[in-house]
C-alpha cells in the first residue's frame, strides 16, 4: 500500500505518514520491503519441510553457514523438541528435493532428518501488524 493510500485511510497528511514510516524504518520495526513471488510460477513446484537433528551443538555454526548458502532453503528455524532445526525447502522437482536432502545429510553433525512433502499451503504470507502496548 502506498503512503498516499495510507494517509487517506488513517486521516493524516501524506508528509506525516511518510515521516512515521521513516521512523519505523529507523527503529528497525520495518526491516525492508519485498515482492511476494508465486513460487510455483517461478519454477519451484515441490515444497517440503525437513526436521533436522544435529549430534551436538558444536555443529550449529557450520550447519547454519551451509543452510544460508543453499538456494532451495527458503527458511530455516532453530527449534525446540526432538529436532534442532526445521527447514522450508522449495525445489523444481522431486529429483531436486532429493538432491537438497542429500546436501543436508552430508553437512557435518547431521544425525537425523525427517522430510514432509507439502501437498497444499492453506495459509501463507499474512502480514504482521505491531501490537499496541
């Protein structure tokens, strides 16, 4: 939504809205702007969630470095529970997903993975609005 539309919606001048947006950016609340891409139209037809367990926390840094550098890893979360990480993978085919899984399994310290192929995404990309305290 552009600033002009926001100013009309909240009944503030355009300059006031722009100043508030700049303050939110400076504070770090707004970290950036992005386009929302349809992954399937971009050639990523296969999606999976992979739970990953490491043998020991000493492997966390290398694991993180490897995951940051792989183009099919869309998100990777450090989690609690029986596994250490949960990765969201987007691949062009089941063959590419297999390749990603082999890549993950060869990272030092990876002791167990569990892969869940996504059949459908029923909710995605809901904007986060700040909570008023």
